[in-house]
C-alpha cells in the first residue's frame, strides 16, 4: 500500500501544476538560454510549476538591450559624394574604420549576451538573426546590422507577420539580398527566392514562376544612401498584375499577405522553432497542431512559444541532451555558469569566430546549419582549449577569473552537499561530484568521473571535457 501511495505521489508530482525539480528548471533554462544556466538562475525557478516557470521566463523578455553599444556605432553612412572625394589614404582609413566598427558591433552583442538578465531575449534575437540572415561581409556598414538587431528585439516574441513586413524594407536585408537592384526593366530575384525558400514556405513549395512574379512585385524598393533608408521609387516599380501561388498580386505587400495566408508558412516556422528548442526529430502531428495555433493567433509568436515550451515532448527525458550546443552556448553559457558576466567583448567575438559562429557574419544566406555541424575536429579541439582555460581559473592572459575566483557558482547552499568554497583544489567527495553533474550536464557523463582522490577543480574539468557537456 505504501508503494502505491508513493507511486501516485510521484505521478502527481510530475504533472505541470507541481513545482519544478532542479533538473527540470535546469533543462528549461538551458534550452531557452545558453545551454549552461547558473545555480542562481536554477534556484530562482524552483518555486514555480512548469507553466508558471515558462511565464516567469517570458516576463524577463525585454525589447531594449541591457547594455549600450559605442555611441557612434549607429552613425549614418557617409554619402556617396563624400566618399568619392576621399584620396587613397583616406579610403584606407575609411575601410579600417568600417572594420573596427564591425568588430565593435560583434563585441557589443557578445557582451550583451554575457551580461543580460534575459538570456531568452538573446536566444530569440539570435534565432531571428539566423532566420533572416544578413552579413557584414555583404552589407558593409555596421550601423545597418545594429538597426536590424534592434528590429529583432522589438519583435522577439511579437508578431511574425509584422516582422516579415518590416524585414522587406530593412536596409541591411535590402543590401544583403540585392533588392536595391530590383527594377522593372531587370527584376532581381534574390530577395523573392529567399523570402519563399528560407523565410516562409521552405523548399519545394513554390515554383520558379512564383519567384519571378514575386520579384516583379517587389520592384521599386531601393536603398537611398543619402538617408540610409529604404524608399519606394514608383518609376522603377512594375505596376502590372502578377500571379504568386495562384493569386493575383501587384505589390510586395500583396506577396507577403499571400505567403502568410499559405498554411506551409506557419508549418515551416514551427518546424524551425521545434528544431531550435525541442529536439532534432519533430513530431509531425504536433507540428501541424502548433502551426494551426500560430495561424489562429494571427502569427503571434508568444502563444506559440508558450505552447512549445509546455509540450510533453519538451520535457520528455529522451529529448534532454538531444541538442548540440552552439558556440554561443559553449562560450557564453560556460562563462555565465561560472558567474563571469564581464569579459572583453572583442575577445569573445574572436573566440566565437574560432568556434564557428561569427555573429553578424553567418556563412551564407541559409545561416548556420546547427546541430552536429557545430562539431568538427577543429572546433571540438578549440572548445576543449577554452574549457581547459576556464577550469584552470585563468584565461591565457591571466585577466579572467574562472572556477577559483573567490565565489564558487557550482556550489549549492547546502554545505554538506557541495562545499561553498573559493578553493576548488579541495578534495572532492561523492556528494559534491554528484551535485556538479546535476548542474553541469543535461545527461549522465559518458566517461566515469572520479569521486574521491581528486580535487573539485579536477572533477569540474572532467565534466567540462565530457562529451555530455556538448549537448543540452
């Protein structure tokens, strides 16, 4: 009888109305943030149920950055006439200035992710950055990418339809996909193709004729270098009737409307969000249900994300540890785990590039593929080098505190479970190692970790270097 009562209690405790366990809180924060939440973040959620914990995370989402970039980052692009008057030395200085501004922009965003109180905000901004890709390599002027980043913040959990409409007139996107060359005498199909293939429908759900007709509809929208804005030039617009997905359209706004009305757009977006937050293998029935939910809510992202994060599949044991950590997860997540929220952003930008994720410079229009593509022999070696430096307690130049920096964020409040110590060279014990496993890993370690006869620092290093630390 006691066993029956115990089983009933355990089944009830697993229902969403009951408080999160430590492992569940860690899982939610790892997926919505950067893969390795800190002890403080986890303990803050332990008073909540599944649903209320999700609400709590949504409550921290902010539209404005937590930190401020350099004051001149968003300065207007110098006019063409002004640039044409530059001599060779001045042109070289101008290109150098652009490169420095680009690095400053990357450094700012890396620093923002490290310092923010809302990792979920940054995760969503990064998702949109990888969905609506633009690159400094093509756009050149960092101010336009900064404005686009702010646009993603404004719509992080907002309305996808509104974001889609705004991105069609975004300076960085117009320059990146050559919309400024889209004229009625010679339509440029780059933007129309990516609009359908990457941003809305996905591959196989449109024809070449749809692309050509959509390109005609978007003619006339050009980048004005004098104002730094995208403006409409009626003389360059093809006013005729076009057919896109079987419907008559005249303008780009009409094309966006047709794409949003198509059921495949919602399904394509839901699948990308599932792969980002839940697992590598979507449930087809759930995808369809969530796509219907998205369309019924007029493409509002917030209700969709709440539904996604409260799915049984999101909490399923078999899906924990099923996603490979990105370079952002490894770098920012590990630093935040260790309580380090202030580090030179330029070093982080160079580190991210070395690990395979150069923010504001995705590899191509499809963005970073993610998943197992993050792991190569080169990037895995570089990940290991970073984690070894962190475990030693010093970065290579001795400037960054790590595990032994005076505060042990791996410790729990209960000193009998994990000593609250500044000295991680103290000897480990089975309970302290078990606590570190729960905090640092989403799944059990692949390789056994010694529980006695080694220091806590050594145990932490073994967990950092275990293959299980590479997943979330």
